[in-house]
């Protein structure tokens, strides 16, 4: 037996494992139009032709073609981030990934836990660093001085990420405004606002990188939001459009209802009159009507009331 064979058989040579599991998205996609559109574009996307990844690899003097293993990680990680991004244009920022990196790794089937309890998801971290260097995402990190370790990071998707998938800024703006209209139509504005408030509260209680005193980052996030959603004047016009659409929808619903009966119309007009009169005048008027027409009762009395109102 040669020394080489002895080394191989006794396991003295150890190879570095660059990934423990095959990348696979094991989560569920929300039934939202933005998610469906982005997910459909992602399934057809070729990362070797992504202009931002291409530029990054040129700057690094790397080969243009991305390794197949890295491309697989890119695809499933992008799907997980798209599924958990915040598309609400009324949030403080837009396209924030509302889950931890560990959760992303679990959704990508890349979370490995050793016997010691230590968790590892290096392929996900490497992909995030590449995307950050290519200006596809924003990552906010913060060091915890007391614990002597990094806090959990926060991630936002840049418009460049969607541009690489084939979506122009105009298309992104239309998707964002369409999502706002959908929330209005379904009456979900308040629920989405509550959801974001819970997310902020959860971050405040957790050991997550904070935006406090991070003025440059806040300005950048606000700039991206205005770039995607539009300026204040555009938001005002969109709000007017939504108000008009809701008013027209309400009028259409009322027109589709059965025609108002004379008794119902008399009750409605009489109620309007009583709301504008002192209580003493209303009581005196009704008492007089009962004395003059004791046989009239029920809804018919409102027709009688309307015919004898003091101003008629």
C-alpha cells in the first residue's frame, strides 16, 4: 500500500465543503401581483447576462460566467427575497426584506446546523455580498459593543435588482401604484399599516441593526422610495384618483340598488329636516300631527309629515 493510498483510506485528506445542501426554494409565494410578476421574470432570468453582475465581475477581473452553484443560489435567494419584500408604498421605505438572513437561508434550503449547535449559511452570505457589491441591494450592519458581535442585518432591494430582471423604473412605479390601488379596493391599507408597525416593533425588541442616527442611510432609502413611488405631487394626484374612483364605485353601487320607495324617501327627507331643527319644535310638530291624523301610523306618517312641514 502506497502512502497516498494510506492517506486516502484513513481519511487524512479533508476537502472543504462549500455547500451542504442543494439550493431549493421551500417557501410559499404570496398571492400578490408584484410577487407573481417578479417571480415569473426570475424563472426566465440568466444571471450570466445580468448587466450589474457582469459589471461587477469585470471590475473584479473574474471570468464572466458565474459558477452554476452560485447561479442556483442566486435564483433561490432572489425568490425568497421577492416573497418577503415590502411592496407597500406607504411604508417608511420600500422593498425592505421583512425577515432575517437566517430565515432566508432556511427558505433556500441552505441553513446547516452542526452538532455543536452552530448554524451556517455561507452560500447565502456570499451571494448577499456579491449583490451588495453590485449595488443590487442595501445591507445595514451594526456591531454590538456589549455582546462583541455583529447584530442581525437589515436588507433592502434596490431598483437596480429589478432592472436586472427586465423591469424599468417606469414599470416599477406602475407596479407600486397598482399595488396601492389594490390595497384601496380591498380595504387593506390599515392591515398593511399594522403589519409594518408590528415589523418595526419586532426590530426594536430584537438585536437588529438600528437606523437611529443613520441619517445618510435614511436619506438614501427615502430617495429610492421617491424614485420608485414618485414625488409628493404625484402622490397627491394618485390620492385624488383613488378618491374619485371610490366615489364613482359608491355611486354605481347605489344606482344598482332597488329604487327608493316614496315612504323611504319621505323618511330620509324628514330625518334631514329634524337634524336641523331644535328638539322642542320637532316634538311639537309630531304631537300636532298625531292629534290631527290619529289613524295614520307606520312609514306612511312620514309622507304626511313631509307634506305638512312648517317650511312647506
